[in-house]
C-alpha cells in the first residue's frame, strides 16, 4: 500500500492506451453501486494512515493532508471515466429514441453500465503487476468504464456496432468478436474498446470505454455463468461446466431460430424522411389552432 501512495502522485501524460482487458463484473461492486450510487462508492474510498503516519518508499512520512490530496486526485481521475459512461449512454439513448420515432423497429432492448470501484482498479493493477501510477492505469486498464447494450437479434449487433463506430467523435481502439469466435466455455458477445472525448471544465480528455453488445439470450447465459463462477470462486464442478456448455449451445440455437422468424415476418419499414427546411407548416398551424382565423395562402385563398 505504501507503494500505491508514493507513486500515484506521478504526473499523468495525455495519451490513451490501446491494450485490451475484457469487462469484469464484480457482484459485490454492482450491489454496492445500486445501493449507494456510483459517486457515493467513489467518495467512500479513502486511505487511512496510522497515527504516526505511513512511511513512504523514499523514507518520508505521509500525513493526513497527503492522504486527502491523493484521494482527491484519484477521485478526479475516476470522474473522467464516469463522464465517459455518461457520454456513451447518452449516444445510445439518442439512437433508441430516434429509432422509436423514425422506424417501426428498435434494435436496442436495454442499456446498462458500470464503473469499477477504486479498490477494484488498484487490485487489478497489483494483480497484473502494472506500475502503480495513474499513467499506467490509463494505459493498461481499459475496462474501468463499461457499457452493455442488449438487443433482440444477432443481426442487430452489427447494426448497433456500425452506428456507434460511425460517429465522428468515437474511435474504435480494439474489437473482440466472441460471437464468430465463441469462447471455450460458451460465452458470446461483441466487445469494443472505444475512446471518446470528455469535455471537462478546464480540459478535454479522450477516455476509453468498453462496450459489450449481445442478444437477450447471450446475456441470460452470461449472467447465469457469472453467478455460478462467483458462487464456486472459479472452481466450477465438471458437471456444471458441461451443463453450461450445453446451455450455451441451446442459447445459440434460440438466437438462430428467432433470427429466422424475424426475417420471415414482413416488417417493411416505413421510414420517415427528414423534413425539408422549406416545408410550409401553415396547415399544421391551422390544425392545432382551430379557433384562429384560417391562414391564407398567397393570392388570398384559405389554406
């Protein structure tokens, strides 16, 4: 812990790394975020020095003011990731509302997000043997901010991916397709690591966010698999691993069957065209203001 305190004050360069770590869902963290809220979880984190002060690696002593400064800097660092989640979820919610307004079908069923706790971030840095400073965290730990998009059909995954990747301020850093290349345990999902600008009061930072896109069936299987692995602390009995693999195959068959049914249904879309700037709104005006005199077109004729 002394090394954490000593090195976390190192200066932080601007570049964002391009390494990849898949999203890690921590059940305890998720419950804590639901009960306390993301920001409360961040604010509750603190280092507690001994009464005599902690000894730094350079032989100096760490007092309460140093601890407070460390905490403030780390909370500010984590805020950037929280804001990045807000940016991505706003973009996805705009797409959802736009689909509801302009199309007969909306591919986005549900959107969720999570922010790793400071404790979880530092534990991962320690476990992976990264340098214990903010620059190394930004460079190597790219799953601090995570967003998950759930859709109905396999074909929706590519559509959502393209809509997000096509936005001018989103840069795709890495892409892992666990649908085409399913994991040995049966896990399926499309993982994207993207960077997005976050406009702070005094600067602009490009922040990494991991986006997972999967179907309802894939998400159901992944949720069950995680609960089982969490309960057995990774030591899942062989019979359960076999049953999970079979369940993954059933989920895949369900997705394929639902996709086929989806294509059989005549869902010819009635896409509304964008209104022209020169569109005459006189008729609309008269229809919503019935007690007013009818608007007259040029030439004196009633509209």
